[in-house]
C-alpha cells in the first residue's frame, strides 16, 4: 500500500485558548480537517492524537480525511478496542489498526474502497528502534502514518521535480535521482516552500524517518500541469520520476555518471593523433575475428533465448543472429573506417584572410556525446563504436535486451581496444533498466541521439527527446518505378533484389509503381510471377485493383512499411504521376526508377526529393558500406547536413579559429586604420604544418 501527501494546507500545532486541539493537516471537503491535541469536550473533527477528558475516542484520530465524515483512529479506546488507522474513501470505509478486546486477530490494516469493503488482519506496530517523529507538518504526519500502516511506498508531492543538491534555479543545481541517507551533507537547502510550511528540508527528514521505518519514499512534482495526471501511476510503475530514497546504493555507475565519464574521456579521444584513433579501430577489427568463438557463443545464448521465450519474428531473428561471415564483413568495414579516421577531426575546410595579420579557419570537430539506441541488432555496436572513435566522439550505447549477452561481449572488446591509448571510458554501454524516455531527458549530457531500430522506436525517441537533436528516419517506404521503356531483364533483377534480398531492411522496396501501358503485357506478368515465386504477398493499390476482376487483397494504406515479404503494387499513368505519388506517400528515404530513357531518368533523379534517388539500381544500395563510407550510424531523412546514409562525415561539426595580433572591431570603423580583405586562402600542406606547430 502507499500513502500520498501534498503541500498546500496550513498546519497549526498546539492548543487554543479554550483548550481545544490545534489543527494539523489540510481540509479537502467540508468536514475534513486534521487536529492534533486534546479537546476538553472530547470534540475535534478530522484527526486527533491523544485522549479526551471523558476517556472517549480511544487515543483519538490520526490520519487524513478525504471525504465527508471520514476519519482515522490510532490506539485503543477506553473499552480496549483498537482504533482506526487509514483513510475513508466512501461512506462506510475505514481502516483499523491494533487489537480489539472482542477479537483475537487484531484490527484491520488497509483501506476500503467501497461500502462494506474489507481489510487484512495484521497488526501495525512502529519498530522499537525507531524514534517517534514529531508531527509538525503534513510531511511528518504522512511519514508517521505510512510507517504505522506499514505502507510499501510514500509519495510526497511538491512544487519542484524532486530533491536537488542545491536550490533549483541556482548555478550547478542538479536533480538527484536516487538519494541515500549518507548523502545528506551534500545537500544545500533553500527557503521554505511557497505552498507549504515545511519546505524541502522537512520533506527529506520525514522521508528518511519513513525509510528507516521500512517505507520507501519518492518526492516528486505534483503541480506541473503536464505531469500531475500521471505522476502517481508513473512512480508506482517504477519509472524515473522525482527522487527515490533508498538505503542501498546499486552496483555500478548511474547513466548520468556514465555520460560524464564518456564526455571526459571523449575529450582525450578527440585530442589523440589520427594514427592513434586508427590504431584503436584496427585493434577492434582484429578482436572481432580473434574472439569470434566468444562472440558467437554469447550470440547463441541470445538467439536461443529469443526463440524460446521472446517469440521473435523471423526477420528480427535474422537481425539478431551473427555468423563468421557477418563478423568478417564487420571487421573489413571497420578497417575502412580506420582509413577515414586519418582525415576527420581537425581537417581545415576553409581559410580566409580577413585583414592583414588576421586569418580565419573553419575546421572539423566532434559533435560531443552521442547516444545510440538500437534494438535486436548487435552488429550495430562495433560499427557505431568505430565511427564514434574515428570522429573523436564519446558514445553512450543502449541496446535491446534481446542481444544483452552479445552486446556485453562486444562492448568489452571495444573497451579493450580503447585501452591501448588510455581512453577506455569513451564508449559506455548502458546496462541498467533505463527507459528510453529517461535517456532522452539527458539534455545536459548528450549532444545527439541516433536511434537504430523500428519506425515505432524512432518515433518514440523523436517525441521524447527534450532539446536533443535526433538523427534518423521514422519510416523506410521505398518505391521502385518501372517505366514503359524499362529493360525487362533489369526490372526483374532490381525488383527481386529490392524486395527479397533483406525484406526487414529499411531500404527494402515497399511499393512497386508500374506504368499503366505495361498492364496486361508479358513484362507485367513476368514481374508479378517473379514476386510470387519468392512468396511475396502482394497488396493491390486502389487503381491497380480497379483494373482487375479478381485482385489480391487491397492495400489498407499506401504509406505502409511492411518489413517482410509483402509489398504494394500500384499503377500510374505517367512519369510525373509517379513522382507525385512518391512525394505524397513516400518517406524521403530511397526511391528508384528503372528505364532505358536517359531524359526520363534525369527528370526522375532531379525531381524526386528523397535522401537517395537511383537509376537502374536496387534500393538496397542505400547503405553506408556500399557507398564506401565503411559503415553507417543510420540513414537520415532530415533536411540537414547529414542526409542519407550517415557515416563518419555526418558525425562531425565545425568550429571557427581566428588568429590575430590585437585586432579590435573599432579598428575597422570609419575612423579606424584597417580595411577588410576577405581573401580566400589555399588549403595545403603548409597550413597543416603551421597548425601542428601550435
């Protein structure tokens, strides 16, 4: 069970001039209220602690009232009966704690949610070693109540996100995810809460007291309009909300600490000489073949587990599985990346003589810390790690649980390679059970998120990312347009390869567009027969279906990414209609035309606004390795500098270096002595030697 408290009510402790108990708590409805003390007449609605002058009330009431007439009693009454402890939700609800002289099993512990509801017969007793907390505010009251009820969880809602190491809004203020009793000295408290009387320090004291009594505590924001409706369910479901109080520190670093270690080590990585970064990548490439047995053994465990417990679809199972040939290809790809690392970081892109003795350079630099989230595809790990190393970027990796064993081994090999130049921590594997949404909140620690997985994963990350750029594509709806002047031989090869080579790939054909003049011709029949031979399920587009007496199942949508041996077939009247269809229903990923007419092909290449546009080439060629990039971190359909297969170049940004001799802006004013030149300078070996001398 759990207990919730909230700030907002005033709290008075003591007795009034008439001897009546002061109020402690808050009133929710018109007879609610919480009183602490005694009343000479034995009165006092809400919650009373103590006994009255007539011996009635049995220790009084202790708790929170949430509806008319509700109340909570703790202790024993003058007849020896157990008092009530809990809160009433409906008009006969209630919770009893203690013993009853008329019953052998003790009172009730729990809460009733409907008329006549039950409870369970355990006796709640405050641990003998726990010093009784002084009830001064709602927080201490809730803590006392939670411990008395033996609640599993106490949720204390505040007007801030949780506990910070210093007052929120101050420099270096940081939200604490998990707080331990030994961390109290590291906290600097601010002024008291705007809406309560205790402030955060009172909340922490109450939380630590409840924690000592066996109740877990979470302090979270209960006032944020976007959070309030779900904060309680999110906490109960174990999501990373607010500050969780724990007696035990978990083994291993937190993801925040991993990101900080990666950034620190990443700066050392970017300062290494190009030869040193290449050496690290070549070492990793060698380890992939040298430790092949170790990698495949771990992968076998993952595959067997996926088959027996995950019920994984065959296309995903294929992605999960590694083989000696896959590892060999990976190793070759990494060696290509190692060559590219020689001319990546620090490359001069532009030189300008701004004025006499004032020279400007634009040079390539790493982006910073990359967060790559990938699903059941372990071969992604060494590829992305090599690209990050070559570009001097730090890397956080979050893989799917389906490949946990394989990812662990591959990460160990990556860190082994990094060790040769003392940058082991530059690549981190997040092995804790962090939600993707939680990782996307690391906007102060992560500079770019790269999702590798299903379109749903990409959409979830794009939605959850808060201020962090996301590089990727949410859909791979690729088209192949067969023109009326296409070669039959080329059509059959390209269509078959685009759909059947790897149906689950994001660059697989999902829609086949056929020129209307090809209908009811031998060419059309051969195309359909070749797909059926490969057991491809065909979904007819609306226009295609209208030409057929008995058509295949009609496509539910022309924007479907099947990711399997399925595709949509649609008919278009012209080249322009094919282009318009792609713009309307495509995802700007990869689109292909098959034709022997060069003018038609050039029109298609220029007009289709996708990241990759091909002429007489399978859509499967939109791949970093096939482009000669060595490997890719993903395919981007965004209209930014990195578009299409993103390799090494896409993981670099630039900075400007300006070298002068005391120049000031006023030197170039109307009264100044200097004039702008803005001369382009050559980029050559002499420039490199000049830069290295510095």
